[in-house]
């Protein structure tokens, strides 16, 4: 998959999420208002807050799709992780707003019996958002895009929120009016958890955290399969948006010419690009095999 196709797929997912979210937002706000359901109206306000999250993802994808330049020699992929941080903060703020509002309603005893339209809106939201989550997480996982995966978690958050909303609004519809604001309050804790997960994942990428061991092990095995590579002395991988940047230290025959070792390193790099479609660059350092040498590092 080339660069244009990757970012085209990513943008298509974000656009679908954007317009679907717009429709659901309008539906839930109207259903919550006319159906007299605080939980459904809060769900609609949450969808309104999601516009900020989706918009930040769209901007991040536009920035991240730019190739490297003089000012950004490692590309612009980190913009996606920054967008994921913004999404997590929006999720936290939404959860806080819903929690405060529901607590006030319970304390004030301001309950209303919701109409059937509110129940229908919550049910339709669950189906739509879960389908959108499955589609988005599939594409995001295939592309390895932090921004899309953060959007997928946001869709799952909405689906979970709407499950609690459905339980609360249904209970209130059948006479237990307190269940409507209570469901909204309990939902906020699910939202906080998803916001935390989104934030930690994005922060890990921004801090150049280590990739999964299985992925690193596969890279080591691949590099050592190339004739002339005696051993992978060290490997480091970091994420930059949808791409991985790999740092390799390879042990080779100490008597090998520079020209020959360079050719082998080029073979390793080509093989990485063929096998791992989300690898953006491979930087290789050559060490003499079975000879003492010092790894200089100030980090």
C-alpha cells in the first residue's frame, strides 16, 4: 500500500465517522429534548464534543500525510499522536460534564419520565456506533494509525455510553425515573477509562516507547536471515504516526569491505520495506562481528 492509498483510506474512515456522528448528534439532541430524557440529551452533547475530536483527527491526518522535509526530517507522523492526546482530553472533559450534570439532577430530584422516542434513539445509537467502531478499528489496525485507533475507541465509548443510556431511559420509561440521570452518571466512569487508555497509548508513542515484543522479534529474525548478517546487536523501533522508524545495529565480518557491508545493509532495508508495509525508514549501523567495541550513548 503506497502513501497516497494509506492516507486516502484513513481520510475515508474519518469522513464516515464525522458525518455519521453529525446525524447521531442531531437525532439524540432532539430525542433527548422532546423525549424528556437527560441521559439521551447528555449522549447528544457527548456527540457534539466528539466533533472536536474528529476534527483534530482530520487535521492530524492532513499534516501527517506530508512527506518529510528540511524542518521535519523524520516526517510529520507525530501529529497523529498529538491528535490522539487531544481526543483523550475531549473524552475526559465529556465524562466530567456528564457526571456533574447527572449528580445535580439526582440531588435536585429533577426527574422526568422519558418518551419512547428517547428509548429508540439510544437503541439506534448502540447499533450504529458499534458497527462504526468495528469498521474503524479494522482500518486503524491495518494502517497502524494512532489517530484512527483513537477515533475507534471514541466510537466504542459512544456505544458503551448508549448501552447505559438505554438501560436508564428504559427503566425511567417504565416508572423508575431516577434511573435516567443515574445511568448518565455511571456512564461517565466508562468514559474516563477509555480516555485514560487513549491518552496513555498516545503518550507512549510520543515518548518513543518500545513496540510489542512480537513485532521486534520478527524484525530481528528477518534481519538475521540476510546472508552476511552475523547477528542483530541491537534494535530500536519507534512510531511516527502510521509508520515505524527502525534503528538497527548489525554485526558483520570485520574484514568485509565498506562497499560489501553497505550492499548487505541495503538488502536488509529492502527486505524490511517488503515485509513490513508500515516501516517508514530503517537506519543501520555496522559493527565488527566478535570484536569488542563500545556503544557510545548519552541518553
